[in-house]
C-alpha cells in the first residue's frame, strides 16, 4: 500500500514541477517582452525627436534615408543586450496642390537569448505640419 501511495505522490510531484517550470518560463518571457516593448518605444521616441527637433519648423528628414539607425542610449543589465533598430520611411502625398509628407518610424528591440528571446516592434506615423 505504501508503494502505491509513494508512486502516486511522486507522479503528482512531477506534474507539479512541470507546471511550475512552465509558469517560470511564461513569467520570464513576459518580463523580457515588457523590457523589449519599452526599449522599442524608446527607439521610436528617439526617431521622433530626430525627425522633429525642438525650435525648428518642419521635419528634418535626415534619418529617413532608408537605412537602419541604432540610437546610442544607456541600458542596464536587464537582459536587453542590443540597442533598438530604428528605420524611417517618408511618403509624400499631393493634396489640393500641396505636398504633405508622412513619416513612418519602425523601431525593433530584442531581449533575452536563445529560446527565451523576445522581439517587439513599434510603429509610429507622423505628419509634417507647416
């Protein structure tokens, strides 16, 4: 009888361990995903600041050259070992004889490594107002 009880308790303990391990992985990925989201958000804000500098009318579209930019920003030891990758694209639309420029900023950030790597992408659209 005691052998049967030990086998049942062992089986229940093993299943509880699997659930706990799965829960730990889920929480780790959630934390890394949140960190990647905030890092991508910071990259998008960096792009907007470069696109629309203070005390300047109109957009400074030097970052919208089709290349990927890597902003130089401080990071702590949070699991995000890379900087965000920021890309800007410009589209010009003719409306009632006026050219209106729209800017799309895409910021991508990754945190974690291997199977626990999480990537988040943030996209921001902006319109130039004259």
